[in-house]
C-alpha cells in the first residue's frame, strides 16, 4: 500500500509503511502530521492512525542481549541496503531465535540409522544393477565416493518432508528459523551438505568425532550448529520420545544390521576379483589412450600391491 504524508502543507509520497516507520524512528515526523492513502476518506493524524500508533509508543529499555540483537539487525539492514541500493523493511530482517533444545542424542542416533539404511539400499541396488560393490577398507576414497549420494538424498527428503527416516522414527523435524519461508530445494541441499562435511567430516574416523565435539560446544555458545546456521534451519521435536519410538528404532536398526551383514557376506566380491577387474580396465586404457601407455606399469604395480595380486609370470 502507498501512503502520503503532509507536514505544514507540504506533501511527501508515495511512501511505504517501512518508510514512514523510519521517519518516525528518526523523529522526522510527529503525531500531528497527517497521513492518507486511497482507502482513507480523509487525512488523519499520524498519532491517530491505528496501524502506526504503536510506533509512537515509548519502547521499554532493552537488556544487554536484546540491545546486541537489535544492533546486529540494524547493521545487517544497512549492509543489505548498501549492496542492493534499495530500502529494506524491518520485518524482512530475520528475527533472532533462541533455540532451547538441540536434541543432540536423538540427532546422532537418527544420523546413524539413516547411514545404515543408505548403505544397505546402495549395496542392493548396485548389485542388482550388475555392478557388485564392496567398500575395501584400504580404499578410503572409494567409500567416500559411494557416500556422495547420501547427502543429496538426505537434502531431497528434507525438501519434500522435512524429515529423514531416522528423524521421523525419533520424532524430529528440520524446519526454517523464525521469519523465514519453508525450506526450499537449495537450502535443504546446502544444509545437508554442510552437515555432512562440517559435522561428520564425510565420516572419516577419528576426525568426525573431533568435529562433533567442536560443534557441540560452538552450538552451546552460538545457539545453532554451523550447518543449521548455513541452511538457516533448526531441529524441533514433533512428538516426545516415548518407549514405542525407541522400540521401533531398535527393531528396525537390528533388522537393517542383519540384512546388511547377510547381504555383504553373500555378495562380497573378493579382493582378487576387484583387483583383476581394475587391471582389465587399466589395460583397456593403455590400448585406447596413447599417452597412458607410459603410466601403465606404475598403475599396474599399485593395483597389484593394494590387492596383493601376484606379478604375471613369464609364461603369461
């Protein structure tokens, strides 16, 4: 809505409500100045116009923490206006929200559940697709590559439902901070990736333990985890953690572990099979890529060393 103000017979406008509020806060207009918009039958005094009366009320003294928050919001508003060159309404500045409970234990168990569920689904799909997968403990990079889709799927589930299977079982939900619209696709993906890289350090032991300890203490100080701050999200409980939720979690977790163990044992390719498959691929590259021929002996030696394959005999 557009407004006009009259001061001593001089009119200003059209103005937005936040423009008028800024004028009031800067004491450039008074209660006796007049205001009008298309829906008003006549000019009214600013002090009598209901939508603006609260702006003239004397504000209570702010506590130290409240003053810091207001100062931070003003600086943020000024910075946005400098960058965009446009006036920013005060209600567009996100309200700082104090998060009382971070549900650390529930979040941890939910993440573990999601990871185990992802592993079993990944192995099953890969094997039925004709690409047997076994994560060799000596090949850390292979394990990390296989986990890349995890945070993508997690972000997609947060975008659709605000929960993952683990969070749903334990009664947790990811939502936007106060004053922000619901989670969109980009923020969900960013939040999930930040959680995986900053909180879990891609699951690399023992670094993820150190990262989680640091996250715990920094969160107690700042009020948000680093990944929630990046995604501008928070964790909230949609229901209390009861005995049924814990029972369901344990039973489903045991089921996933049993299926995962059985499937891994029965479908585990041997190190010899993996090594020979890699040698075949490298051999093909040697024939098809001329520049690769000089590197082939080095690659062959590394593969045979990692997978403990014997060197080819002279008869071969």
